[in-house]
């Protein structure tokens, strides 16, 4: 019943393919496509950010939960009372039923589930938030249309869940020092700045609209996605993508269509507004900046991750261009925002 894996197995690679270079013909993506004619940009100068608003606080809190999940900042002590919240590890018994009958793979006892991990289908984890430890909950859910089991794909089901116990997520004051912050105030300041960036990012992307996609760049991104999957399958299971699909009796062209719909097009909906903003402002990215970005990554994570050339070969140079362009675009938006 676990959520189906992303088509692009390395999620961070998919998420960070967000941009290219400035308004020039030397960049890798959208070098032959008129973005200004095909993308309607949101108003990105003077975006208002109310740091006391409910929407801002939700983003702020989500960043806290993300730190808890990434670092396993939960208490080692299980409790049998209290309210379930994001970041908690809950121990549950559950039975999944379709039309009143338990289905295969939908039953477990004493299962530890991290709330916020998105490891179960939509609605399962969020349906436990706010519930009492020790309580029983019925979750009326629907499996996604593309779920790997044909018997469950798109089907309505009911999960009967008993919350046995929970390991509560730690509060920031209990873990900020473990992240290297000298004071709690510095931690809060950093989280606030990240929340502002996330808020501006969301406002800009959600209010921009792509009117037409570049077919050439769509093909390029599809191939990058397929290459990523192939590399990871070979390193993890010594199997090529072609062999993997054959084992599932799935055609490559069908897989590609799904990848375009679920991965590439949503990716372009994010990429193209950032590219367009840079074109509109005449902001460029140089080769020197790209190499400096890679060297910084190596300095931060150590030589074990590879050399500059090895990283370019593995991820593709456009990946590192994307890091810089995303940074430059958001920096421009941030400088022109109205923060209160």
C-alpha cells in the first residue's frame, strides 16, 4: 500500500531542475525558445509577505517538520496518550478494506509510521493528525489512478487504524544546537528567511502560467529523466531501465508518456517562469559561476562525492546551472519584496 515510487528515482534531481542561464544562446535549456511570448509571468516585484499570516506560519512550521523528518528528531520514549502531529512516529495496527473485504498487502500490526513521510497514500498520514493516541480511526481514502496494483488503482477503500503509541517530534529548542546553531535566535532567523524564500517561490510559480511548451526541451528533459532512472537502476539492482520495464511487461513508449505527464510537464511549469524572469531582466549565468557552484558543493560534502567533471557527467551540467539560476531569480524577487 506504499505510495508508488517517483518515475525519476532521485527526487532531488527532479526538484532542482528549475532553471538555466540568462538571456543568451549559450544555455542548455530554452536557448531556441521565445519564453517571453509563451509564458505569462506573475507580478514578481513588490510581492507582500506578512510573516504573521496563517499561510506564512504554515510554511514556517512545515520547515520545522522537515528538519524533524530529515534528522529523526523524535523522542526515544513512546507515549500512550496525547495528540498526533506532523513529525511523530506512530505505532499502528491497520486493516485496509475494499467493499468491506480486506485486500492483500493492506494489513499490518505494530507498524511504525512517520507522520509526514508521505510513505502511504494521500490522506492516510494526514488523517491521523489531531487524533488521540489509543484511539481507533476509520480513513475513507482512494488509491491513485496510477497505483502499481491494478486491483487497487483508483479504488475507494477504508482503512481501520488503531493508534497504539507514539514517539513525539522534538521541539526546536531541543534540537537546534544539534544542527550547529549557537543560539535559538539564530536558528529562528534562519528558518524565517527560508520560509520567506519558500513563500515568494510559491507566490511566483503559482501565479505564473505557461501558455506553450518547448517540444525540443521537453524531449531533452524526458531523456534526462530516463537516464537518471537507468543509472540508479543499474547501481541499485544491476538492471537497466529497459530490463526493468520488460520485467513489468510495460512498454517503453507508455512509460515515456507517463513520465512526460507526471514528471516532465510539471517540471517545465516550474522551470519556464524562472527562465522567463531572467530573460526579462537580462540576468545571465556564467560558466565561472557554474564551476564555482560545483566546487562549493564538493567543499561542503567532501571529495568523496567526486570531481567537478564527474559531477557534471553524472548529473548533467544543466543541473548545476539550475542551482544558480534558481538562486539568482529568488534573490531578485527577494530584493524587491515587501516583508512585514
